[in-house]
């Protein structure tokens, strides 16, 4: 390639650059004209918002759970199925039918009264309340008892199972150490295990502040810890302790019980609902009143105890 060829290429390149510059200047001028025109009038951005966008007030409102349940045709209940006779698993069944116990019958009864399908969500006990708080479940039905913190953070139903286990809460110990524990003071400084997030956890915290509290996710782990001498006592309901006592000769329900005076005013167990869901709470309370008046929960409890006994868990009649 000689010098004339290079000059030709240089000229062509220069020509292309000049054309590009002209186009760029033209684009800038057009943009300036658009901006100038736009500045002469006020643009209401609301006119460009999607028509379905919620207002600020609407976005802060809580979804009405009762309406949502009725519209979807489904009631979602969170539970921890490791607490016979209230909620446990029948391994001979599958799907939703495997969740059995008096509380599960209550859940089915509520769904039937609402005219919707029931979906039981099984999870660790510590996740039950958070699932309701986050709106992932509509109700928490898991052998729950009254606690001031629960009342503050959730809507709390009327009590049911009013003659059941919630009226008696105590401590299980090794059989050979039964005589060492006759008062709450005898548990001072001892290692006590309880299920995380349970009513028993709050009893240990408030009535045995000098003890060393250990938490587990399931009751089976608590029992195994006591049997293996990793802890000195296991905080649990009396009804549940009676079952363990019949199945494990090495552990026994102590003579010591927690003071349940405050909780007794909220007799029985309760259902927890997301805070602010007053319509759903009112409807649930109506159904619980029917259950209490009919006495049907006691039948569910008796049936559940009979089933649990067949599976190796026995309860006092």
C-alpha cells in the first residue's frame, strides 16, 4: 500500500467521523427541544402509575385473614406433632391423615365449620408461632397455654380443653432421685430442660430463675437428655409426664408443680392468630364456645389417648 492509498483511507475515515459528529449534534438538538417542550407543562406522575397500584393507606392495612380463608377455601394450621395426645403422628397413615390427636380434631372441626379445606403444616415447635406471625399459617394449634408475651404479640382465643393438661405443669426427674426434689427451691442451680418456645420454658424462666435452663426443639430430645443424665429435670405438662412415666421406669413425675394461678384464668389451651386479625378471632371464638358447650373435646382427647396407647403411649383416664 503506497502513500496515496493511505491518504485515501485517512480521508474516508475523516469523512465518517464528520458524519457521526453531525448525527450526534442533531440528536442533542432534538433532545434539547423535547426538554424545552416538557418544561412548559406539569406532568402528573400519578397518571402513569398502574391503575391497580394500592394507595399508601391500602398498603399498610392488614389483609383480612378470615376473608382470605373463605375466598381461597383453605385453612392453614401450624402445629408440632410431637405432643401426644394433642398432636402426634400416626405412622400407619399418610398425608394430612397422619396428623392425629385432640388438637388435630379441633383443627378439622374448625375447618368444617368454616366450610373450607384444612391444610396442616407440621414443623418444630419453635417455628409454630413465627409462621403465624409472618402470615404463613392462619392458626397455631399446638397445645398452647397462656403466656403474657403471647397475649401481647398475638390474638388469643378463648380457652378450650379446660379440664385438660394445661392446669397441671411440673417437673420430671430420675426415679432414683425423686426424694431429693420436694419444693421448687430444690431445683435451684439444677440443669432443667424444656421445649423451646413452650409454656414450660416460661415457667422455668419465671419460677426457677436460679436454675440452668436448656432448650430443645422436641420433647423426645428432652426425655433422652434426662434419661442419659445430661440434665437434672424435664419441665412438662403432668398429662405428658404420666405417659413418659409409664414407658420409662427410670424417670418419674416429681411432687413439685409450677404455680399456674395466672394461666388458670385463661383456663385450658388457646389458639393463636396473627395480631390484628379480629374478625378471624371472633369467628374462632364462636366455634370454641360450641366445642366447650358440647364437651366434644373431651371425646377427642379420650380417643387420642386410646390411639396413643396403641402406639406405646399410655395416659391416665
